[in-house]
C-alpha cells in the first residue's frame, strides 16, 4: 500500500507540474512490447520520486517474481489512462488511478484512488 500511495503522490505531482495526466505514446496501443511500456512509465515518473522499486509490490515480488524479457522486474501497478485535458483525473473521485496486478492479497487487486485511499477490489464491489 505504501508503494501505491507513493505512486499516487508522484502522479499528483506530475499532474500539478504538467497540467495533465501522463499521455502514453500511441505506439503502445498496437504493441505488445511491455518493456518499452514499462520503461516509458519509469522515465515519466522518476523525476517525481517514483523509482523502479516503488513500482514493485513486495508481495508480488515474493509470490510471483515475474521478470521481463530483459531480466528487469515488471511494473506491478497499472495506471489508468486519462485524456490530456487539465486535471481530468480529479473529476471523478471513484475512478482509480492505479490497479495492482492480480489478486495477491486475497481480497482482489488493490486499487488506488485520487485521494490516495487504497481499497481491495472486493471492498469496492462490496463482496
């Protein structure tokens, strides 16, 4: 949860600095190159404190130990895509900013919201 909150702070700083959500290059929409996608997110948010370690959930590392083709650990959080309009990610308080990969904590994937709160998918869906 700490890593997700750190990413939320980094994303909020990015939006404040640039006036919009990070805009993924269009080339990623038709590509299966997960390494390029990961490298892009790392480079975009590193100036805002999101190091590679912050993108990795300790539980996922312990349980899955997934690696990309080049041996670098995968990102364990998937950011939501928003448009380039100023402050769009703040318009809907229930729209998640990040979702953890998989159900590693037993109550569904963890989800991070604009206010920095983190809930499990089961809690969001009230299961």
